[in-house]
C-alpha cells in the first residue's frame, strides 16, 4: 500500500517498548519521518507520562499523527485523550483502525502490545495512515470533541 510520507511520533510504556521499536523501524522503511518519544528500555515506567508527552507533541503540531502503545493500549489512550488537541482511538483490527479515521478523524492510534502481534499492529497502522476523514455528517460530531 503506497502512502504519502507522514510525520509520526511514537511513545509507549515498558510493556510495549519492543513493539514500538519494531513499528518505528517499519514506518521508517515505509518512508515516514518518525519521532520516538521513549522510553528506550524495558525498565518500568508510568504510561501516563509517555501518553501526556505524546499528546503534547501531536497537539502542538510536532507530528501529524501519534502512535500510543502500552500493555493493553487502554491506559495510554486515556492519558492521550486528556489533551483536548488529541483524538486517540484504541484499535485492534483493520476495521476499527479505518473507522477511527473515517468517522472520528483520530490523530493518534493506540494499541496493546500484549493483545496484538506485530502483523496486526502494522495492518492497523497502515490502514490508519491511509484512511482519510470522511467529513460530512461526522464533521459536527468531531467538532464537538475539538477545542474552539
């Protein structure tokens, strides 16, 4: 699947540092510009710290899209969504990744390293990046999620 090169930031907790490294390498191979916001080791860290860091980066325009990873994807997605400039969707398959962009104009994708493998993660991420926001009837709903 050929895609327009994007700027993408990734962050994780210790449980997903391996998946983050694999996705970062894969995204770079695909021609995207990648920013790894950490951590760099599997030493225990707190997912909110990295979720907040990713959210601040994306909301400030540092990258077009973000990838948030933790063991389940739940905790880090909650942290990212505390920032009103982010719409983070926890996905686990092709359809949820597609709908997160089509209907919700998500700018951050979250996945759980303990729940999905690398092939599913790549499929979700490729779908997320290739799917445009549908607009139309979804515009007013997304506008209610976006700060004025």
